[in-house]
């Protein structure tokens, strides 16, 4: 299609694919009466590409960028000291840190690294896998990171969590409420699973972290493993991580 505008937004669709339907609804609401058609597709590593065509494609593209954000796409667009939104990827596969996909596709797909020394300085001496388990982290969990070092020759990008993200992580770990991070299905499906199993009353708060990522803050005294056992079978393909007190 000639003259088409394309944006790769800061959302991923994977797992049960329900995210495409939800995103379509969101775009309908956002773009309202504008003269534009759109098509959604998954690109490298499940980032969502929105292809726009019509008289109002430019204004629509700007509205979408404002609402959802856009991936850097190329390594040359990434800057030291800048903050980006990304997703955990391949958690626990390596012992020297944690990889975050911030949406670098060119010159070739590249993940950025939260190095082990930084994680230990920040959270204390423990192996990466123990940290992942203790903090309830799962692949595709959205995180905000700041680029601390870049080596263009080696195409290495090192990260730290942004101050805002660190504050959130510390709140999650200190308020005494068990929590579930659910990635791979939309929040409406999580809510349905809670209602069907009679556990809606055990949840203090539901928070959408992304299109297909949900945080459940459980009421005091409600334990994460029990809820996972009940709702897990109803959320096929979803990954669930827990913070347990």
C-alpha cells in the first residue's frame, strides 16, 4: 500500500493474541472520526506495528505516538542518559545480568543489559535467578530503564532501572501485600478468571502495566500460590510471577 505510515509502538502482543482485539478497540476510541484505516501486525520479537492509510494518517500517527510511545528502532537513535520503556526478555538464561528488549531492530536486533554488578549494587548479593524468583519478574514485564553505557563497535548497551522504576520495585517489595505479575493475556481475561473462581474478593487492586501485562495486588492475608493454583489453568499461555510475604 503506497503512502502508508507505519509505527512500531511500545506494546507487544504474544501469548493468547487477545491484545490485538483490545488494541483495535483502543485505536477506534483514540482515532474516532478521523479519515484513516489501520492494520495491526507483529514485528520482530512481538512488538506491534500499526500501519495507517488515509487523509488523516499523519495526525493519527502523532496521536498514536503520544498515546503508546514508539520504539527507538535503530541503535543510532539510542542515547546514553536517556530513559526508555522496554520488556524483560530471556529471564534467567544467563548469569551475568538481565536482558531488556527496548526495541532495537537495526543494524540487527539487539537487547540491552542490566549487568550483574549493577543488580547486586542495587538489590544486594544474590544470584540473578534468585532475584528473578524473589521479585516475581517474568518475561515481557514492562520496565523503564536508563542507558548508562554504549559501545557502538561491540554494539553493547548497558542499562540501569530509572529512578521511577526503582521506586516502584521497592514499593512492591515492601508493602506486605502478595502480588502477581501476569504476562500474556489482557486484564479483562484475568478479571474473568478471578470472578469465575470466586477470588475477585481477594484482590485489593488490578493494574494494567501494558496491553498484555497485569499486576494483581492481593489483600493482606491472601497468599499468591493459592491464587495462582486457581486462576492459572484459566489463563493458558500466560506467565505468572509472584512476590510472596
